[in-house]
């Protein structure tokens, strides 16, 4: 017999409650902003991801226990970078020219898991200050040496980093490096609005995994390191990093999953770009050959603090040239939606929390405005 009076069974009630919960969850999910971080390896994507944790997570940063997990990473970063410099010195026949051969021999007994203390500090400082290593470091881009830019920062802070009980600071953590593999996801809240961010590996062998992160993305944040104009890929020393990043950006603009998705272009590492521009030619026969200048005179010493008018003219022109190289990629992506799939470019320093906070607030406003425009609520 059926239910008298059309009453609901307990199973009907449970099904209705489940449907209501699923509908509410779907509505909440639709309100979330989903941001996908893309870019080539070592562009600063993961540093930006850490900044988001500092600025917008419920914890607003890292607990002491989380900070402790970065100690070994920082020590390994220093070891790996110094090992690479010594390897290049050996391969080029320059290692015998290092003054403190005892330091070379001592370093050769270490492995990447070494816990660095006072003894290791003295060895590292002796090597770091040697003219052979100084020359390799200063010419690392031209010599295609694969070391992190953070090595100089770490060596400037080596006394503190090798002290007993060392607890990494936020700047230490931002500059630490572990290659991203696969997809890393986290959830944040900005001005009461929930959003999810996905960080994916940037090396070529990781990019095939990006396909799993494309569905229903609100915006793509593409990160490109403008300081790498004279560097080559870690995975392919024949390929210039700047060229690789521009090509990759163009490919993603044409990606079928992103034809209606806005892009926020972070032209990153502007601080390192300023430091490098006056020392290493921006335009040569091999790179940026059509840049019309003004050009920095690499034989001069410039003030890069914003007070040197000659340098600032060179810097501004080079920045605009690079920005145009990326934005011009839109010409080769005619299938993009002209309303929703706009590109917004910002010059950034992902280790500067204030800079990233200001830009992310601007990005949030852009994304929300686009949502309203697409919904027809704004002209």
C-alpha cells in the first residue's frame, strides 16, 4: 500500500535533505574564485603561493613547527648551489685556483642532508669570498650555471642560518626552493570572498599534468621571471628562459580550456631585473636584438634605487619592451573571448608582501568586475 495522504517516508526526507545539501554546496562552490598559477620553472610561482598563505590564509603565515620544516630545505639549497659552482669550477679547470683548497676538500665530504653549523659556515664563507667563485657567481647567466638567485641572500645571512636553534623567518621561507611536482592546492579568504589557488610544476615534464587543473578556473595567473633574459632552462641548456616563458604564455592563451578565461600576467622578479640590467647586456645578437633602447652601459656603475635618471630610462624601456613581447602573443590567439578573456599585466616582486598584497587586491577587483560584466550587470 502507498503512503496515505501523500506523506513522505523517512527515505524521501533523507533524499530531499541530501539534494538540498548538494545544491547549497554547489552554490557555495560557484561563489569561490578559482585561480590557477602557471609559468615556467623557477619563475616564482611557488613563492607567490607562499605569499598567499601569509596574506590570506586563516593562520596568516607559518607556525613555528611549519617554519622548522624549512631548515633542512634552506641548508640543502645552499649546499646544492655551492656544489654546482664548485662543479663548474672543476669542469672549467678553475678549481685549482681556489685559494683555500682545504675548504674545497672539506666541502667534498658533505652530502645534501648535512645540518649546517659553525664549521660549515666557515667553509662556505671561505669559498663564497674566493675570486674564482665570485667570478662564476657574477657571470652565472652567461656561463649557463644553474644556481638559485637566493644563494646570495642565504650567504648574506649565513651566520644566522647556521646558528644552533635556527628558526627560518618569512623572508627565508619565501626564498627557499623545492621544485613543485604535480598540483598543490590551498584555500584562502580575501575580503570575505573564498578562493582556491592551484600551483603546478613548471618544468617541461610537469606541464602535462596541468590538464587536470583546467576545469572551471576563474582566472589564470601566469608568472614570468623578467630577470632571466640571459639564462637557460634547467632541463634544456639550449633554450633561453625568456623565450621559453613567452612561448609558453602564447600556448596557454590559445589553450581551448582558457579561451574565455582572463589572464593576469605577473612579470616577476623586477628587483633582480633592476640589479642585473646595468651589469649584463639586455640586448645582444642572440637575445632582444630588436630592442631600441635606451641601453645601459655595462661599463658604468648605476644607482638602482630610483634616483639615477639614466638607469631609470633604460629600466622603463626594457620593462615596456618585455611587456609588449608577452601581450603581443594575443595576436596569435584569435579564438579568445574579447569580453571575458582579457590580459592584465603587472610587474611584481614575489618576495615583497606589500607589493603582492596590493596587486592581488587589484586582481580581485578585476575578476569580480569581469564576473558582473559577463552576467550583464555592468555596462
